[in-house]
């Protein structure tokens, strides 16, 4: 069973671009901040060329396909989870509850 999982991880990482984010507030807030705009221009997830985003929390790493993450946050734009942040609140981003990723995983929508 371990070897199967090792192969899955190797396949996931092989020849892929991965953007790694360490959200230091997520542990206390329960939310990830996914930036999509800065100073009126697309940024963050909107400009990412990565195949996967990886969220790092101490010794825990969550990988999600960039396309799937975009699908998740797009309908949240303009909602109460759409927040300003960054330097002088010049960025826009989505507060994505960590619970939402757990729900998607449990429903089989994430691998």
C-alpha cells in the first residue's frame, strides 16, 4: 500500500509546476487567502502557470490542481468571502475555509 501511495506522489510531482503557499494565519483563522488581483491587475491565482498549488502548514501539505482551485474560488468573488488584503489593502482575494477543502475531499471531488 505504501508503494502505491509513493508512486501516486511521484506521478503528482513529476514534471509539474507547483506553487507553494504558506499562509501563517490559516492555522488560527481556518481560512486560506487566495489572491487574485493586486493594484487593479490580475495576480496570484489569476496569473499562476502552476499545475498545482500546495498549501504548507508546518508538516502538513495540501496539493490541489490550479484549475480546480480556480473553479472553487470563482463563484466566491463578490461574496462576503471576497476580501481586500496585502500591503495597504491593495490586493483582492478569497477567504477559502479549510473545511471547504475537507468537504471536497470527502465528496471525492479532490484526489
